[in-house]
């Protein structure tokens, strides 16, 4: 019998002491996307299974092995395994293709794949993704890559390698598919059963197989860049020149094909050089909109996994720079002091300052211990003496420094000033650390 109190395999709970990491990354993603003119969208958790069969590709691992599917009535659905197909469906069903181009959209969402759980790869995972519609220009490819790089810079993540490739267009890819089919046919005894079934329908998917045997055979397979047409080659060269112009370092890796069938021309990955994990992947999918019943509309985008971002940031010791959300704690003795604390907390909250007070009936010592454990920046102790004099001490929990405050509206200004002072001190310390690090 399953343990109903345990999170399902491949999923995880996010507890209060970890949620700041998630909200910081989500905040940074939204701010970065907005800098580039992208607007947020949201779409359903499940869609028609045919959307992903047609959009992602029948021969992909995602569709063949990993989707969570279910039937309700006469309809077949799947939990979304990725965000691009849902975004295209959203664009088509809401007529956004009639908007001025380019159309810039982003999302922060959960996705579901029935993979074998491992570090940085869960069955329910979360993505920050961006999608750009309405331009076939190479500059758009570079812009999307630059957005991803800016996101990593804003998070403080270092040690990443950008790898790019061109997998051509449907016209020139036919010759490449034939070359792959001929090569893998001569090696098919060593392929896994899934790749044997792909040999006729889509031999390019063999390059993306996770089987070590198939990967070894694929090492000597024909390279896609030897088969792309002149237009695709010109496009790829223009992308590289634009990246060089923007001082974005990259290497060309001809083995990158990405794991989804909708990609065309430029594909790319940002890889953590230490662990070899892909933190971001994306590329062009110029034919997907029309493939799903819409107009001919070029498009491109990327997705990065939030779990892998957190894992990488923790390993690199990156700062999440979360604002102190537990700012002031009022420790009280007696009913009258508790009532006063409630009044003051309300005043502070109205001004956007986080404040709490005792709701459990603890002793003063227990309250101060609680405030310390919970990480409050400041505390104010209120008892009979403080009530009678209408004054108290605002204590900085980091330094132990105290300043007198009055138990009225003036406390707002005093706490504001204390917060500003502490923020400036932290900023100066950060600048000094950076000077030492860069010297």
C-alpha cells in the first residue's frame, strides 16, 4: 500500500525555509523578461494529448515514453510535458497572431514527464520559458540567447558554456535524414529497440537517445552542418556574427539536435561545465505554428529548469538576495502590551513593513528566542514600563545595537531609517567583497 503521507516519486514539497529561493528566481525571471519586452502568460496544466503528439513529435522520448496521460469521457488528455506547444496553442486559440509583431511571451510553469528521477531531473519540474513569434531574422536568435545569458548573469551563475548548432530546415534536412538512415542501418544491431523503430520514421531522434550504446554509435554519425542548405548556412553564420558582436562567447557543437521534433535551424544549450548539466535549451521552431493549424509564423524560444538553477546556485554559493520579509517582531508581556503590539503591527503593515507579534502566549525569553530563530531583523520588547513611558528600544538582531522609539506613528519613520541604514551597510559590504574578489 502506498504511503499517502509521502510526496509521489519524482516530486517534492517546497517548505517555508526554501521558498525564498523560488520566489527570488521567479522575480528575477520576470524582471529579466520585462527588460527585453516580454509579457507573461499562463496556460492549463493539461491539454489534448494530440497537441503534444503533433507539436512535440510522435517519435520523441517525451511522447513515446514520458507523458502522463488520462482519459475523461471521450477525450484524451496529457499533463503538459513542456511549454512551447501550449504557448502556440494559446496564441492560435486567442488570435494573438494578429497582434503587432514580434510577439514576445514568457511563462513560469510546472511540467510533467515520467522520467527516472535523478539530481536536477524530476517528474514534476518547473520552467521559465520565453517564446518569440513573428521574425525569421538571425538577430532574433541572438536576442533570445542574450536574454538567457542575462538571466544567468542576474542570478550570479558562472561557469556556463554556450553551445550552438544549426539543424537546418525541412528542405535540407531530408538529405541529412537519408544520410543518418544509411549510417544507422549499418549499425542497427547495436541500437536499442526504440531507436530501431525510429530508423525509418525519424533517424535524427537516435542522436538524442539516452542509451549509452546508442550514444556511442551516434558519435561517428554524419554531422548536420555538412548537409544544411545555403540559406540555413547563411542564417547560422549571421547568428554567430551577431553573438560575437554582442561579446557572447560560444562554441559550435554539431551534435546538438534537442529532444523535440519542432526545432529548425538554430538550436542552443547553456551547460554547467562542472556538472555537465544543461541549464537552458532552446532554438527556432519556424514550422510549428502552421503545423498546428495556424499561419506561417516563424518563432523561437528557450526554457530553463528552476530546480537545476537552484541546485547550481547552491553549489556556487550564489546569493538569493531576498528582502528581509521578517522585519520587526514585537515581544510582549501582558494583554495590554499585546494589544499595543497588534496596533503597531497594523500601522507598519499598512506602510509596507513586515511585522509580527506573539500569538502563542510565550514568555518574553521564549519570544526573543523565536524571533532570533526566525531571522527577524529587529525586535521591540513591550511591557508595563514601555507602555507607561510610551517608549521602547528597537534592537538590531544582527549587531545588538539599540535605538529608542516611541510607541506611536513615529515608530514607522524610526524603523524605516533603521532598515535603510542596514541596507546601505550590506551594500557597502557587498561592494567591498567585489573589490577584493576582482583585485
